[in-house]
């Protein structure tokens, strides 16, 4: 059994479906100083994990404050257990140079935009009608005029379907876009890879 550590950048990723994780995972969720609430569904699922989950409140402000706490914890964990597989759940590509360095050193690390990426079946669903429609509409628009923030992308997707989609479905489409590497996010700005 290969132990895994999931480090969650909760400032950056609020869609955290802990039910997707098997018993090999330990989880640390990093919550920013300005975050005042956590969805009850996440708390309820987290309680079932008992000692396998830890919450870290980062009482610091700044554009990358929480990221530095995650990087520090990542280093501590790998120093203590070099065989550990570490996964950073964040849409922020700023972690990638550090993770590449650790991988070159022989350590097992990677970054996920969404937990959907843990399930290979999810990333091979481009036939799904709503997802396909979003790709079609975004592909036809000029790259410079595409939404640059997650909030505006969410609003744009909602408008594609005349606001008839539930917000959870809009969020799921965005997560699949991340999982399929169609979009990425750095410091709150979305980049399109198509």
C-alpha cells in the first residue's frame, strides 16, 4: 500500500470531493485567513476520515502566503518520509517549478487542478454534451475575449445554457476543463490551452 499525502489549497480549490480518496490518503486542508466558511458537505465527509485529515488555518495575508505554508509542509513531509507520494490540489501553476525540482530529486510529487484527475475515466469524457458545447463555444471566440477569471468563466458557461444549468454542473464542467488540461490558472488568471 503506497501512502499518499494530499495538500489542499482551499483558497484556490473549494470543490474537494473527499469521497474520491481511498484509505491510502492522508489529507491536509490549508484554509486562508480571509476564508470565513467551509461547506457543510465537506466538513461532514471530513469527519468520517478521523485522524487521516488535518485542517491548517493560515493566519497570514499576502498573495502567496498560503502557498508558502503548503510548500513548507510538503518539504517537511518528504524529508520525514521520502517514499511518500505527495499531491498538491491547486489550480495555481506556481507550484510546478518546485514539484519538477522534487521529481528530479527522485521524489513522487504532482499537482492536480481537481480531484477528478485521479479518475482516468473523467478525463476521457469530451463527448458529454454540456462539456462539448462549452468547448465548441469557447473555441469559436477570440482567445483575447475569453473569460480570464473563474467567476466570469462560470457566468459565461451559465449564459451558454441560458442560466438553466445548476451551479454544481457549471463547476463540474470547469473542473473537467482543468482535468483535461484545457485550461489552467495562475494567480487567479485563467489560461486556455486550446
